[in-house]
């Protein structure tokens, strides 16, 4: 596939997720870190705001098990902002749900590295899946914060459960 065709595919993935957001919920009531759901999941959530543009997102995760082997059985988010930040939250939902904390942290680090590369790192689609579609965003530093916002909220929620 040519570079141009790949960019078009990536743009389409972002647009599709922005239009039909996976894992988005209309409301996320405030939750204390380490709460336990009715299903027995350890839960935490984090609210993050991009002060540059006003995008905001709240991410809630629910884990079964403990440590880095714990599995992400719940992922829900609510947000308001540009198509990049909302699509990123949707892709994050699809990417980490059902993975272990260790796997999701590895994906988070790879995603962050890709976005900070300013286009010099080719995305690993095998690991990142649809999150690789944000590779083009890395060329636009102001947009990197938009794409990272839900991932930062996810990371903060995980840290609460350690």
C-alpha cells in the first residue's frame, strides 16, 4: 500500500471512530479510586483536560485480578472535544479492553513514543491495531495532546489501582 493510501486509510479510521465512538457513555458518576463494582471489579477513573484547546475526557477502568496480570474487563469513557481526542478514546477502548495491565501499559508506551516521534517512527500495527492510525498526528505537535488525552486519563486511572 502506498504512503498516500495508508494515510487515507488512517484518516478514515479516525473519522469512523469519531462518528461512532466505542465505549462512550452519556454519564460517568464520580467514583472513588479502588471502588469495587457490583460485578467485583476494582475500579478507578481519571478526568483530564487539554488546557490548550479545552478537550476533556473521563476514563473509567475496571480490573479483575491484581498486579500487572490484572485484566481490563471494564473500560468506559465520556468526553467532549475534537474528533482526534474523541476518536483516540474510542480506539483506546477497543485496544485495551480484555488485555492485561502489562499489555496495555506496553501499548500506551508504544503509542506515546510514536506520537512524540514527529513522524520518524513507523507505527507497529501488530501491537497498536487501529491506534496506529494516529501516526500522522505526530507531525502536528498541537494535535499530539489531543490524541494523548484519553491515554493519559487511562494511565492515571491505572495508577490509582496499584
